[in-house]
C-alpha cells in the first residue's frame, strides 16, 4: 500500500501555489501537467521546467520517489525561457 504525498507546487506563471496529493510513483511530468491544469495554463507544458531544491529536474519521466521528493515537498514550475519585462 502506497501513501500519497502532499506536495506544494508553485507555478510562477500564475504566481500561485497548488497543493497536490499524489502517489510517490507519479512521474514529474504528470506533476507539472496537473499543476499547470490547476491554474488554468493551457500553454504547451514542454515550454515549462520543474525545479526541486533549486535544481532543474532534467528527466521528467522519473518519479517523485526517484527524485526523493518528501511529503510536504515543494516544487516550482516555471517557463523554460524567461519572458522579457517591459
């Protein structure tokens, strides 16, 4: 039996936090998609990256357990390329 992890995911595009309850076997790619969906961002998820503990998660097919994301862990979803400020 696997216990779900509670995660806090900050989506910088919306400057909003999303709380997700997911099993440790969930791929990082799915976490990113769910967070983007929760804040109603319809842009291509390939244009966003995920950071954990300040470092980019390069292989999004790896699971939360593979990346050692703990319960109450925090992830950041942000655009891969910075948007210019005017």
